[in-house]
C-alpha cells in the first residue's frame, strides 16, 4: 500500500468536502439545537454523505464503461470542475441570511450537497474510473480518512468557530481553494495528452 498516495488523495478529498467553508452554514442552520443535538445531526448527515461517496467510488468504473468515456476525457472534465470549485472557494463569502434554520435539516442540504457535492462525486468517479495505479482498498482508506477529518472539524464546529472567528475561517477556505485550483491545473495538463492522443 502506497501511504503517500493515500495521504495525498485524502488531503484532496478533504479540500473537496470543504469542512471549513461549510462550518458557518452548519453552525447557522443548527444554531437552535443543543450541543447534543448538534453532534447527533453532524454524525447522521456525515454518515449519509459517506454512503453517497462510497456509492460513487464503487460504481465509478462501471459508469465510465457504460457511458464509453475515456479516463483522459474524464480527467480533464474533473480537473475543470475542481478548478471551478477552487476559484469559487477563493472568492466565496458566506451570508448568514442564505441559511434558513426553520426546521431540522435531513440529508439536504447538509449531507448533500454541502459535505458530498457534485464536484466530489465527479472526482470520485474520475479517480476510480481512471484507476491511477491505486487499489480499491487504497481509495476506500483515503476516503474514510478524509471523512473522519471533516467529521472531526464539523463536530468541533462551535468552539472552533469561536476560537478562529469568521475572518480566519474565510481565510482557510480561500487557502484551500487556491491549493485546489493548483491541483486542478496539474490534473488538466496531465490528462490533456490522454484525451487528445498524438
């Protein structure tokens, strides 16, 4: 097992889950719930998200074969999606009025699309479809490690937000977006040759 590759993939997946960017939304949506209810909801929504991510990971190769999409083409498409997400993270700002804590959220919008968004699903399909020299167990381990990291950040959301403040959270999200954009550019350049042979 390539530990370095697993760690790199896990780091990429954490950035796609964007727990620091999601934190203000979670805190606002759950502000009327007690600490115990907050923790319970985070666990439940994270488990729903993990189930969706695992499905995307397991079915990624089959989806590619069914649609007759080459790994190079999907790699370029995944890189473009990552680039868009990264740029959005760099320039995004959270407005509290966008979150409406009228009732307890269930699956939408916390599990999907906040934790497991379309960009993350597309990336899992791309990675699993392309193979990348990694075994399924390595993909699964990286996904689980990333999931645990985002779960820990969201569970510590309230004290973490008080400690860091809104400006620091925005700065962390922008930094993660910048790193994600860099990874996306490299991914696009790497896959262009595969998608356009010769």
